C-alpha cells in the first residue's frame, strides 16, 4: 500500500512539472507571437519595404509596402531568392553582404547598402538595404531586411552634382567640372584654352540678349567639333577649354579648327555678328589647375597678335609674363614722371640718303628691364588706359622739334604711329590739331600711320573700333590736310585691290614682302597709279636695299639707313644733309 502511495505521488509530481512547463512554453510562444505581430504591424505601416529571408536567402515574407512602393506582388517574390530582384552587376556583392549578416545577426546595423532593384514594372530603382536582426518567431533561421526607395533622392543628388559641374548658360562643363573630368581621364594629353574677341562689342551694339545667343551658339559649335571622348568646358566669361586625348600635332590641328569655327559669322535675330578667336595649348602633366594656367599663358601670348593664332606653352613664357607684370606695375608711374623717351628714325631717299621724313617712336628705359620699344610699349599702354597720355606727349614734343628741324629741311615731315582706339578718340583729335597750331606747322607736315593688321576686319581685338570707323577717320584727317599712311603692309590680309578705296597718301611695305618680287612690283606700280608714295620699310642689309632699288622704291626706312636715335643725334644727321637737293615727292 505504501508503494502505491509513493507511486501516485511521483506521478502527480511529474504531471505537475509537465503542466508547469507547458504553461511556460505557451506563455513564451505567445510572447514571441506578440513580438512578431507587433513587428509586422510596424512593417505594414512603414514606407520602407521589409522582407524576411530564410537561411537560403529566399523571401519568406514581404511587407505590403512592397506592392505599394515597387509593384511587387507576393506571387512574384515569395519563395524566390532575393537576388532575382537585384541588378546583375550587384548580385555577388549583395549575396556576400547578406551571408555575412546572416552569420552575425546581432551585429549593429550598418550604413545602408546601395542596391539597384527591378520593380514590378521592369524599371531599375535606386534603393538602400539595411538588416535588422532576425524574425523573432524564427530567430535562428531568418534575417530581416529593410529596403528604402532612394531613387528621387539620387536623381536630386545627380542634378545638384550637375549644377555644380555645369555652366548653366551653355550646358558645357564649368571649371569645377573640367577639373573633376581631369581626375577621371588619366590618359588626357593636352589642354586647349580658347578665347573669344568682340563679344562685348556685340552686346554694346545689338544688346545683351543677342550677345548671349551668340555665346550659346559658340558653345554649340565648340561641342559639335570636339570628339566624344574629350571634355569641352566654359572656364571664363569669354573663354572655353577642351581636355583632349589628342597628342601635340592633332591637338594643334583641333585648336585651329575650333578657332576657325568660332570666328565664322553668327546669324542671330536677323543680325550677322562677328567674333574673333585665339587658342593656347599645354601638355597635360601634373596638377590640372597648373595645366590650365599654362594653356592660358600661351593664349595670353598669342592674344597679342592677329586673330586666329594658336600657340603652345613654352617655359620662356613665364619670363615674358614676369616682364609684362613688372612693366604693368611700373608704367603708370613712369608716365606720371615723364620718363617716356622719344627716338626718331629717318625716312630717306635711297639715292643720296637725304632725310625726307622722320618717324617718332616712344621708348621707355625701365630701370631694371632695360629698353621697352614702341612695339611693346604702345599695346601695354593701351591695355592700361595710358595710351592717350603718351600719344599727347609724342605729338607735342615731336611737333616742337619738327618746327626747329624744318628750318634746316623745310619739307621734312613727321610720322606718328596711332592705334585705332586713339584714332577715333575725340581727345586725340583735339590734341593733334592743338599740337599743329601751337607749333605753327602745316597739316601736311604730319603723317598719321595705322598698322595694316588694324585694317583687316576691324575685329582683331576686343573693344577696337570697326575698320569702317577707322577708314572714315583717316578720310576726315586727310580732308583737313593731315596725311595718312598704312604701316607694315604685307604682314596682314589687306588685299592690293583694297588700297584703291583706303584714304591714304603713303604706303610702307614691310621687308617680308621683298621675298615675293612679283607682289613688290605690283604694289609699287599700283601705288604710283594711285598717287601713293611707296616706302620700303624695315631695310636691314644690302640685299634688302638691292631688292628695294630693283623694285623701283624711291624712299626707304630701316636700321640700314638709320636707326632710331635720340633727338640730338637726329639733329646732327639733319645738319649733315642740310643743303642737299630736295627730292620731288614727299614734300610738305
């Protein structure tokens, strides 16, 4: 009986223990179920998509947001590997990431993984994936993945990047975009920097809107002529750049093509506008900012010449730039102090070497850099706005001396080189007439010279007057008795036929033309028929003199016949030839 009681007690104890265990298990299961339900309820209301993956990375469950956000139905997704949604280029990387997270579910969530996902409509969407442990209902065999649609945000970021690296007006890359492109194109070989001339004048004459239209068209021409692998950019108000893969020869050819394209006439708003262009090039070596600077330095060098020029960077340009910067800094003070000297070069009869005229050439002797000749001084002064003051000094000092020299040589005349901007400036015109009147000189004793390159098309430099305006002013001066001349003929594109309509009295033919005897003969013959005095300019050696005499020149100028000298030395030369019989032409 005792054994029966003991057995009953044992059975009761076991039953009680099992009952307690069952109650605990039911409570735990209920707790887990509640957690899962709460998790799912959160997922139902979330804008992000949640997926529960099994140990094989197949989708066991997805939140309703999958249908709302991506158009993905349960039939398309459940039971299939999540990788079927991933872009092929990212499948391997995403698989490795999920496997690692499955092995370490308790690790804190990392920054979202960028993944391209195909939605239910076949479009690729930009998303970010984060993992957040396991499904509480099956913590050992699952992984919860949250998927956020960031397509719009990526598009916005791309638009902002483009705005940062693009020039809004032309659609080309801006300077920042060019620098960024250089980082991504390691095999780029050359940098081309192109500058436009005349755009400001277009805006002044036709309005800002038309100038903008012309600028946009210039950018279109640039883009259309640059190979697809190269990068065109706008790096300044009137300046473009091209990062090209071409080597030296082809890059130089491309630069020339761009300059020609940008210089062609622009038809806009019923108006034809004209621009000029220059280009500088540099090899792509090292820092891109430095490469752009070198190309811009080459541009600055070629910019001082006629339009259409193309030039490569050379180390010597650094020296020239330093010289230019020093002169720019010191010239204003020199003009204030009256430090600009005048030298005079005689124009003589080839037979007998008798002086018939003189050319006034301003020169500045810089204290450290030495002599700065007129060819360098005058363009520099014009850029600094000092040319009018220098021209005023040249006219008045030279006219005073000419008055005295004409006592020895009554027919002696004075030639002064004038740049287009000064020629049409009323202040210069007033100064010219004042100088003649103050020193009691006839108007015919003064010759105003203009370089041929300024008569090419009137658009060779920014802010320069048109050729028609220059020619008209020459005509007005000529009508008043002042004589006019074209200097350095043969170094520019002016045709011989155009000489018939230019209001000039003298024609200085440059020594470069001497190598073309046929052109020389025609120029001399045409000049005589038009009543022009033709002068052989730039004679340097006996061969030049022989060529000039053979061609029939009567007058000449150059170092062979007399270098430019200070006034006192020229006066000695004039005294030496005093009393020499006068020639018939060139008399004032």
